[in-house]
C-alpha cells in the first residue's frame, strides 16, 4: 500500500501580497512627515510590524533606556508559536518580493511617487487616496499601533547607514560597507 502523505497548509501574513499592501498603508498612514522614507527603512519597519516582539532585539545605545522601557511597557511579548523566528535575516529576505510588490501596487494607485520609488525612496503623493483606503481597514491592535508609532518616530530619526545605524542595529541588512 503506498504511503499517504498529509500536508498542513499554514497561512502567514508575511507571504501575502495583499496583507503587505495593508501593512504598508498602515505604516504610511502613521508616517506624518512631508518627507521621504528610504525603501530599506520602510521594509525594516514592515518586518517589525509583522513581528512586533522582535523590536526588543534591536540594539539600543545606553542613552536610549527610555526607548527600551517604552518597548517593554507597550510592546508586550506574546507566546505565539507562529511568531518564533530562528533567523530574522532569512525571513526578512523571503518577504522582500512581497514588500516590493506592495510598494509597486501603492505607486500604481497613485498613493506613493513611482519616480521616487525607482530611487529607493517612498514619498506619499496623495494623503487623500491613502486615507480613503486606510479608513476601510479594521483597526490595528494596540501592540501594532505602538510598534508603528515607535518605528516611525524614534527609528526614523536615526541614520539608516553605518555603525549605529538602523541596518546595523537590526542586523536585517548588511551594513558594514555602507557609506557614512
């Protein structure tokens, strides 16, 4: 008798283009600056929105104890076995096509500037269209809201590149060859 194999299909929003669009819209809705954000920075933020428990693994400096305390207080760890990651960097690379696909989708809807996207920068060109879409979504959990607020404030102000930059602190992207 042939061996019957059974498979279990497990869904994870990290590998869902539509969920990636949803997350990018949520992040951009909270990004209240009339400036650009680097594509790599936005991808890092998206990773931490997907896995908020991982924010506590970002290397912080001694003078950032207040940020560490905010993370501990407002982004409480959960015991979800589906959130267990053995290699953050590998997962980050695996979700890249979904993230970039989501950004191209947002550019095609006229929410972000496609010319800036081609230079790896994200600029919101229509807050009206952005709010039209984002108003139709269900509310984020308080943990997700707290994560986005922290990421788009404190982790926007620090450099993306070089030693002590966001890429270096998260270890999600190579940073040792970055120009300062």
